[in-house]
């Protein structure tokens, strides 16, 4: 048996003996409370303490907010994995950062030393997630992730005034101080996740691409697919406002409410089908009454409605990427169609550390602007209301909110 490094528990939270901070705390289904908790301190020699200036809510945070992951949640967990800030303190083994540096905090916590990290597959890290429950579920552990339940390590998140960042030289990326905060915040998770989707689907010059989902990640995938040379990009969604945003970026919108079988529609206008199909709507997306009923009755955890449509619409020998989070099991998955059409299907969490130098460069150089996704700005102190608005599709402008802490507003 291969020598697999023993996972290490790097989630230890050593509170400051006197100082407090505000943080977004999970307290139950559809309940995120702004609470006051002890400020974190350096716990391990590779840690950094980052004073958060801006953070945001991810679509995947809604899985926890909606109660889909209650069994693996712990009351009082600090939420969030998309934030930027200023380094306040570093441990003695941090080499590339110092107090005062502006940084983007990446969502994936990797060791940098195991088999997978050496292959730059950082979200598959062997060592940063001590969850035995995840190993029992999947046969292997995956990397730790900030603020994302016990099965991804139970790390306190960065929807807070301060965050302890393990392995800071790898998990934090130094950023220029003259770049707009929303551009950097858009780089924390959404942009590298979108690039990951394009990489998994192998989007290239001249490809016809279909993206299911016009949320911040889906729209980013569409824009980056064009950046990579795609000739056409079809954008599928139910939300008219989001479809209009996709159209404004030069995509071909497909309203799933008007086309109950979007795959059939795609095949009616692209006889060969899509070269690359990318799913960016997640396991909570259902289009048929059958899957909606099965999910409501807990007969399945994930829905295969969207994945089935992507497989049907993609040409023989094409590539598919699953980017919307799937966790559990689904029924009626079209394994025969996938196999017989010789389609390559890939998924997985982003390899943020791998993509980041390039993505930061194209943003700093002005070749790509991720700030479009922030259609609203608010104070961090209003994060509870922001969760409710995001969940109910009531964020002004229809996409994401950029939340500034008191430090970020100073």
C-alpha cells in the first residue's frame, strides 16, 4: 500500500485571551447570526492572522444555510471562504508574507507536500482535513476548506473580522494594494472555480460550449470560456435577469422555463451537440417533478436533472465538467448515455493555488474583470439579511453582495 501521509489536525482554534471579534455564525437552518467570539491567534508556526476588509457569500454557503448539510454542521461554526484582508501577524515559519501585506485568502487549505499537492491537485490534499466521516463516505479524505462544515475539516471561516489562515504561504496570495477590492474578492473563489470548470471540460479555441447556471460562477465560466476562444456559449437558467446579464456579455441565453427540455433545444440548433458542457447549478437544481419529489421525501440527496441534460446535449466524444457542488447520491443517472457516447465527465473542487498566479495577472493587467459579479455593496454587520436576500434571489442586481468590515470601510 502506498505511503499516505497521516492527516494532521490543523483546525485548532486558539482564542485570544481578551480580544473579541464579530463573525457570521451558523446557528441552524436558515439562521446565520452576527455574533461576538474570541479573536483567533497564531496556533501553528505557518499560520497568519488576517484582518478582513471584505468578504462575500458563496452559492455553496447556501447548502448549509438551507439545512442540506445539518448532519455535518456544528452550531457556532464561523461561515465563509471568500475574503480579502491585511496580514496582522505571521507565525515564525511564514516566509513570503509579513504584517501589512494585502492578501486574498484562498478557500482550499492545502499542505503543499503530499502526493496530490505535488501534482498541484490541491483540493485533494491528504493532510489538511482530519474528517473520518468524509473518508468513510468517499473512501478518501479531501482538503480542508474554510467555514464549510465538519466534513471539510471544521475550519472557522472568514466571514469575520479576523481569520486564522493555516499554511499561509500557500493559502494566502499577496495582492497589489492599488487594485479595486471587488476585483480581488472576485478572485478569491468564483474566478478560479470558473477557470477550473473550463480546465476540466478542456474548453479551447472554436468550441461550442453550454453552461447550465447563470449565477456568479456560471457567468464567470461563460466569460472565461470566451476568453479561452470558445466560438459560441449557450447560457441556461430560469432567472430572466441573469439570462439578460449573460446576453449582455455576448452569450446565447436559453430560458429553461420556456424550453422544458433544454438539451433537446440545444440539439435542435446544434445538430452535433455541444463540444463542452459545464454544470454550474448544483445538486439543489431540479427541473422535473420526479426529482423534486424524491428530494422532498429524502429518497435522494442530489438531483441528476441538470447533469442528465448536460450529458444529452453534449456531442459524442465531448467533455463535461460538474462544478456545482454534489455531495450525496442521485437516482436515474444516465450512465448508459454517458458511456455509449464516449463522454469524459470530470468534477471536483477547484485547484485554487494552481490557477492563481495566472488569474491574478490577467486581472491586474486589465484583461479580465471579475468585479461584475458584485451587484450590491453592504456593511458586513448586515450579513444575516444578506444571506436571506441571497437565498431568496433578492440581492439588488441579482448576483453577489460585497460586504465591507469596519476595517475595510476605514
